[in-house]
C-alpha cells in the first residue's frame, strides 16, 4: 500500500500540494492546493486505482471497499 500511495503523492504534485486527506469506504479524498498539478491519467494507471473523480473541493481516488481507510492512514504518515 505504501508504494501505491507514494505513486499517488507524486501524481498529485508531491506532498507539498496536499492540503488535507480524508476517506470514505471506497475513496481517498484529497484537498489539493493546486488541482492543476494533478495528473489524472497517471493516477488512473497506478495499480489498485479504479478511477479518479474531481469535484470543486476534492480529488477523489477510487480504491475499492476497505482500502481507502488504510490508504488515508499511510498517506497521512508519509506527508506528515
């Protein structure tokens, strides 16, 4: 999981571009400082990622049931 999250961090413009991170059952939800730095195509190519959804407030990365919480924990540790 740590390798996958490191790839996500790189694809969204690095840890300095991540403002906050939350999750639901299936999605990792990122608030980014600059959404233009996120490479959606690169994120979709990461093993274990099922999709990317962008809203006005968040970039949501679909990981599947039960994986988003662990991903959020790993991401928070890596960007701390």
